[in-house]
């Protein structure tokens, strides 16, 4: 399952940031004997906005990253994109 973990680490997200979900996906991949497990039905609602968190100095990223992340989601380059297929 090293290939599954490697694939997860290549997605646009901090390494290990999905916590238990990454472990479950790795387990499902093992059950299905594939590096790209699937399940049905899948759906996700993604909400994004710059709401002042950056101004408070508690965000790990500058405000410009929000638009970049959404563009990446739409181009299927993030974990949420893969999970929503």
C-alpha cells in the first residue's frame, strides 16, 4: 500500500492532513487491490472564501491561495476532486 500513500502525498494538500480518511482510503485500496479505490455514491460540497482569517494571522496561507486552491479543485488536482469522482 506504499503506492497508495505515495499517491495521497502527491495530491494538493498538506501531507497527512486528511488524517483517518487517508487511512480508510488506504484500507479500501487494499481490499479492492488497486491504488485508486472507488465507492458509490460519492458527493462533496466545497465552500471557500476569504473571511478575515488571514488578517487575524492564524492562517497557514495567504489569501491568494484560496483562488489557486479552487482552480486546482476544478482541475481535479486535489484530494476532494478525487474523492468526488
